[in-house]
């Protein structure tokens, strides 16, 4: 049982879990009268979550890039925009 519990604690939170916890931390720091030590501990957790979220967002952004062919037929990464769909040289969407 102890191993199961430790494995669960080491698991990286999902984006939604991390964002929810970060929102709780912000609220706690804004509203609570925490002792300095506890405030620093909670703040440090928030910074770690913020970095985790930034990494997940950067990873998602890279996955959203669409490869398009340039004028020479080479595939080049291009950020995807809303409602944007490019066609290949034969007029077919990728």
C-alpha cells in the first residue's frame, strides 16, 4: 500500500489539475493570513506549478503547428490559426 501511495504522489498532475491547484494557491495567498513560512511554502508550490503549466502549453503549441509546403515543395512549420486550413499543391487539405 505504501508503494502505491508514493507512486500516486510522484505522478505529474494533468494540466487541469495543476491549473486548479494554482488557482487555489492564488486564492489562499490573497485571502489567508498565513504565517511567513507557510506562505513561502505555498508560493514555491505555485511557482513549480506555473513552470509545469508553461511547459505543457509550449508542448501543446508545438503539437498544434501544421506542416505546410513552401514554394519549393519543402514542408515548413507554421502556427495554426483559427479557421485556417491550407491545401497542398494538388488542392487537397493536409
